């Protein structure tokens, strides 16, 4: 029979903290032997499709061009 998972106020606050401010993404709760072991948060960022910036104009691209 599976163990009953008890979630106290501390874990509820940690889960809520992981969800706070998340617009796009996932919060994954890892449970081992009926005990919460970790919380993983993966955040996605969405960008406009009609951006006027080109990749070559970005600072990171500038550094890659000079190092070659």
C-alpha cells in the first residue's frame, strides 16, 4: 500500500514560492518513499515574433565574430 504523503505548511510555502512570478514553465515536485525531496522550477521566456533586432546586432554575436 502506498505511503500517505503529508504536506506541512513549510512545504506549501516552498511550493507557492516556486510558483510565484512564474508566467510560463513548470514546477515539478520529486517524492521518494512518501517524502518530498526536491522542487524543480523550469521557467520559459516568450519573445515577440516580430522583433526588430537581428542576431548579428546582439552583443554576444559581436564577441563571437571577433574571436574567430
